[in-house]
C-alpha cells in the first residue's frame, strides 16, 4: 500500500473519529431545557351582585319632641268675656290658635307660637274702619282701638295694656312731626330688657267686599 493511500485512509478515519467525538461531547453537555412556567395572578373580579346596605334612618316614633321652653299653648281668651271663643292646639303640640268675635262683629284670630320666644299674633278682620292701606297713622289708631276692646278679655303673660299705652305714645309722637313718622313693623318696646317685650303693627290689607285685615304681634323673650 502506498503512503498516499495510507494517509488517505488515516485522514478518513481521523475525520470519522472526530465527528463521533464531537457528537458525543455535544450530547453529553446538552441538557433538555424545560419550559419555565410563569404563574399569573387570576383576574380579580368585583362581585356586583352584593347589595349595598341602605343607611338606617330613624323612624318618626324614635324622634324626641322639641324641647321648647315656652311649652304648649293654652287658651288666653276669658270665656266670661267672650263666651264664643274657640281654642285649638295644633298638630305640633306647641302652637295654639284661638278665634272669637268682638261685640261689634270684628273677627279675631289669635295665634300663639315660638319656642325661645313667646309670640302672640293677633289678626283682626274689621269693616268698621276704612281708609287707604298706606295711611299708617289712621291704621295705627284703628289697631289701638281694636286691641283695647280685645285686651279686656285676654289673660296672657304679656303686659299688653302697658304695650298699648306705649303704642298710643308712639302714635302721638308720629302725628307731631315728620321726624317720628310711623312705619309698619316698627318695634315698640314696653318691657325688659331681660326678657324683652315689644309689639309691632305688621301689615294692613284690604279684603274684597269684606273690609280690612289688621295684623299685630306681641313678643316676649328670650325665655
């Protein structure tokens, strides 16, 4: 065998051995890579089927009555003077409304209200007096006349007679000059200052075919 053929075989064998060795080494160093399992958090779901609790509201039965220093209203009209007077305590248990008719046919509605204050509102429907509702001097005088007639049959914690005297003085001062002109809702003090007592002539209005309404308020307080 010639050297050329010999080396050709040796080279062929060497190449074969090299390939086998490479395959062996590669196979030994290669490990199967397992897929990495990634854990994902489950989606958080809001349970919208759960009912939201409604706020608890106090029932009317659990409400406490108003703590009113004045207390519940009671009749203030003397039945011996005005036997036809009628008193009614209102649903709030505090306000009172009393109705009567004066000897000359004037219709009177008296309302007692207030809590920290004692408030006596007097509304008189009259056809005995007639003038323009803007004539304040005239209606102040009419209010004084009507209240003096009514006061003879009233029994209240207010010093109404004293208040009417102050009202008469205010009318006189208003008639004396323009500096003391009378105005509706002027507060006329007649007692106090602690507690204070005052009156106002609130408004005058005309009723179609029925005369006029004269409205006054007497206030006492704070209690």
